[in-house]
C-alpha cells in the first residue's frame, strides 16, 4: 500500500508540474500576442475609483510595450455598453476593448452579443455566484453603499437613510451618478428602498424612488452628480456613494475639508461590479492580458489597497495573502457581515424599476 501511495503522489506531482508548464507556455504566448498588438483601450476607469490609477500604472510597468488608451473616465455602465455598440465596426481608439460594469450589465451584454468569453488562470477562485459559467463576464470587486459627509458644512452626521429627510439637510444630499445610467446611483436608490424596509428587487427600487421623490420634494436632494470636488465646494455636502469611492475621496481631500464616511445603520447593501471583454475588441489579446493582471495576486491587492474587496478576497485571505494593514484600512468588518448582496434577478428588477421610473416618480434631472 505504501508503494502505491508513493507512486500515486508522484503521478499527481508530475501532473501538476505539467499543468503549470502548460499555463506558463500559454501565458508567454498571450504576452507575446498582446505586445504585438501594442495597445489596450479601457473606458470608465477614474484613477480614484477602486485604486485604478495604481492598477493602470502597475499594468504599464509590467508591460511597457502596451499603450493604455483611457476613454471617458467618468462614464457610467450604460455608457460603456453603448460605446461597444457604437464602435463595433471601429478599430480605432474610440472602441473599448474591456468594460467594468455593474452586475446587471454583464448578463444583458452577453445576451446582446456584445462580449466574448475568457477565463483567467485564477478562474476557480472567483465565486460561482458572481461569474458567468462560460466566462462571458466575471465579478471583479465589491463594496457597500455609504455617505460621504463634508464636516465643515454638516454639523450632525446622518447615521441612516431616514436621517437624510430631516430639514437640517436641505439642499445637501446628492447621488454620485445619474440614476438613469449609473450603476452606482441605481443601486443607491435600491439601498434607500431597503433602508425603508422594502424587500430586495423591484419593491426596493420602487420604495427607493419614493424615498428620493420625498427627498426632492422636501428640497434636500441636489440634482448634481456628486464627487469629491462638488463636496469640497459645498455644492453637494452629502454624497451617497460606494464606500471605496468615499474613502478614496477622503484621502484625496486630505482634511480640506474634513470628511466622514458612514455606512448607514439599515439598508446596508453590497454591490458587485463585473469585467468583460468586448466581442469587437480591436486588441483582444491585450484585453485578455489585462484580465490576467487584474485577477493576479498583484492586481487583486491593488484593488484592495483602493478600498475594494476583490473577487478573490476569500481565497486569498484563506491563503494568507492579504496584508493586515490593508484590512485595517477598510470599514468595520461588521458592516460587511451585515451587508445584503442582491441576487442578479433582484439587481435586474431594481434596474428596470429605477431607470424607467426616475423621471416620472422623482422628476429630478441629475447632471
């Protein structure tokens, strides 16, 4: 029996070594093909969103032969999808190779034939419930909805959604995107609905619309896309946004003005974004190499440094690959433990309710 075990172990070791060699050869071939293309076109990647500035710099440093062309950093998920549609016959710099969009946009882009399948080397460590089984789209990172508050202008920091309706917050509350096109804003409406006690999905979307309609009627809602700049200028003293964007803004502002980042006490909602490669990518090999970089240990840790929980967070944590200082910089673990992750069906139902109902129910033209 001992001999059989030794032989079996040796055969497994040989198989693993052989698999590693195949992967290394495949990676070398991919790198060569990507370098031959020489370009990668991204879209909607602000440098202060999820640490993308460092991510892009890291990719450039590793592959200096590839020029990264960055399109419209402030675009929303719907804009990214439209960019693929508008440029599917265009091999020039306006055609995105890759997209980073809200969860609901992954399946819809696949259904419309706008993305192509690709499975990264670390595919097995991406949770099954946030990836397409055939590799057309896959979760990249997640965070929780929060309030970014300018403490020079807001004396009492709101602790929950209901607080935002108080008279003291007149002309102060904004969303970090247009809720008719921005995934971040669409899910902020859903989170407000959850905070109102509604069930996830269409019901929360409708309740969220009612919440913002009341906020708008009271004069508390500001129809301006909130950013760190508008917050600092006083145009939007309270901005509802993902915690990683709020924490990045806090770093950028560096105390001028002082800000506070708050995860609301109820309606704590997590949101997943997904990656995909355009079906019409002018640089498909560079796009695949970009994905390999994003889902490598290096790429995942750069996202975490940008306050985003990467898709491989659980697997990397179990393997002891996450530095403690990165974990310490995140909101309390209790916020994530209590967070609700809407299902794909709930995300889709909410998206439909919010995008179709915003104008008629809320009536505020966010821009």
